[in-house]
């Protein structure tokens, strides 16, 4: 109200220094502060006070406070040792006092220590794969698994008896699931192969882009080959050239000149081949130009598949290649209607969980992300193997959510 009134006087040409001094006295601030408020109001049009972000303490921080016996100074030292941005000691005192007055209860020190020790013991047993209390534990389960058989090799991609694909890590007993997203990726890749074009498979991390592409390419038509090109760290054109040369498994040593290397690569790409570049979002424009030059070469027969979270934004940096993309295929979150069917097909462990609980897991933790479901499956297996009389209920799943989700 003070700034608004001063602005009215300023607009009327009646604002004086006396008005500003009186306003500073009323507001209990310095005269310079009032002049600064007026300057902000003139330039930014803002007369209200800037809102500040509310400082909140996570559950992990409250547990650390309980371990310290409620000593806020000890908590402050702990946060400083952990690194990162740490609020001041006065701010910590203010937030703890505010939350305690609002009804938040400080966890009992002994209970927190006992739960942490039990969790560390379970994790240690799972890491060591020792026999747990449930009928021999993980050692007996590992011994009961069938011996590895010789995988069937199809166009450069290995397919085992369990349906797992080379390059896709799955929990024990899990298998690949052909969801609607996988079918859409297979159609997009198939159409690109028919036209020897290019396709971009994108989507947020953990949604199964790489797995979908591998499933789409595990049975390519006769005469086709599939080559996965790893993206180097901080890639350059020279590093990308070497990565393509090594991925094609060309004979001899890497040529000492770029012209000889490009000639050898172009000769190898005369046969029909799918060139898959995963993590394409890390590629700068010069590396994308190099891939475009291979695809535009008159003697090559390439279907280019660019895959990665943010790969569509990387291609936006090179419009001449983006204009050549025949299909932009996004891998979305797992639809709510597909959750129950997909996860029960993914692993038999989820067949014993009611459908309403599966929906609760997806809404509370997984959020349609297959990588999260895979990690949760592994943690649930370890919990059942290492904890006596463990039951798959919401209490157990709630504790496992904290292992899967990163700390806030």
C-alpha cells in the first residue's frame, strides 16, 4: 500500500523527499530501501514483496535429526559434511521449530537406529547373495536356476531362452513385454527400413526406449544387419568416426587418416544395415553431420535409428538432418490400463498382487516407468529372500519405494 501511494504521488508530480522519509518511518525501513522499492515498481511493475521459497526438511533429514537426539547444531554439521547447499543454522532452528509447532513428531532415536540397522543388514545380505532365512535364501534360488544355454544369434542381437535381449538387463525370472509402445516403435522402425530412412525414438528416461528398439530389431529380414554404435563420452567427430569403425568390426587397424577411415566405413555400409545410435542426445551438431554424411553417401544403404531421452532436441540443432527424419516416435509412460497386464507378464512375482495394489504402486512410485518397475522387482525379490515371513503388502512396498526413488 505504501509503494502504491507513493507511485500515485509520483505520477501526479507531487512526490518529494519528505514523502519518502515519512514512508520509511512508517514502514520501519531505511530511506534507501523505499527508493529501491520505487525503482523496482517503475521498472518491473511489482509493488508487492517478492515471495520466497519455503524451506522444507525431508524425511531423511528428520531421521538424521533424530539420530542427533534433536540437536539442530549437530544436524547442521552433518549437512555441511554431506556437501551441497546448506541453510544457515538460524534457518534450521526456525524450520524445525515451525514444523514441531505444526504437529510434526520427531522420530524416536532408538527406533530410527534399529530400523536403519535392519535395513543395512537386509541390503548386505542381498549384496552378498547369502542364504537367507527363507528356505535357503538367495543361494538356493541361484542354484535352482537352469544353466545358461547357447543363445540364438539373430542379425547381431542375442535372444536367450527367457526372452531377454542382449544389452537389456532384467531381474531374475523377468521377460520382455510387448506393450503398445513397443509395437509402435516396431512399426516406425519397420517403415524406416522399408524406405531406408531415419527414425528418432525419444521419451523420458526409463520408459523402455532401448528395449523397444532391440525388440523391434531382434528379427530383421534376411540380408539386413544391425549395428549398435556407442556414443563416446564428450564425443567429437574423430571419436564418432572411431566408434562407427569399431562397431562395424572392420578388419585391420584404424586408419591413420580420416579419408581412409571414411572409405572403409562407406564400403562396409554398402550392404543393407540398420545403424542404431543410442544416447543420441549427447551428440553435438558436428557428430550428427558426420552421421548424415554416411547416410547421404550414394553407395551406402543405411536405416538410421537415433534413440535417447532428448534426442529430438539434439536433432533440432541440425535442421538439415531433422528434416530427413521420417518418423518421430515417442515412448510415453505406461498407460494406466496397461499396467496390470504389463507387469504381470513382466514378472510372475506381480501375479500375486491385486490389481488395485498394482495401480497404487504405479501412482505412488513407478509412474508408468518400466525401469522403476524393474528396480522395484529386484528389491522385492531381495526382501522376500532375506526377511523371514515377509509378505507383499503396502507396508513392505512403501519401504521399498524409498530405495527406488531418489532423496529429495
